[in-house]
C-alpha cells in the first residue's frame, strides 16, 4: 500500500509539469484511480500516455503496493474541454 501523495509524487517525478489527482477506489489503499494532465502527452497515443504513467509507478506496481490502477490521461487542452462539458 502506498500513500496517495506518494503516488502523486512518483508521477510528478517522471512528468514534472503534471497535474495529478489520485483517489482510493476501495479504501484499502491498493486499488487507485489517477487522473493525470500533462503537456507531455501532446502528440502521444493514449497507450503511450498510459505507459509514461505506468513507468513512473513501475516499482509500486511490480511490488503490488498498487494492485490496480484506473488511469485517465489528458493534455491540458483536452482537460479544458472536459471541464467545459461538465
């Protein structure tokens, strides 16, 4: 189990410009949802965007400190569009 702030910090170490929001989906601390917004995602496929985030969390995932991760990735422009539709 990892602290939600630790997850945020690990992602931002790999993607320094990222805005990261992490939620614990079950209360057990190992089934998480992360929303990551970064200009680094521009021009990248969704798969590549997710690989960048998974790479930042590789140690926590391989040790099963994080058992499951639901991931949403956006460029700042795409996120702005999401906010406008809400």
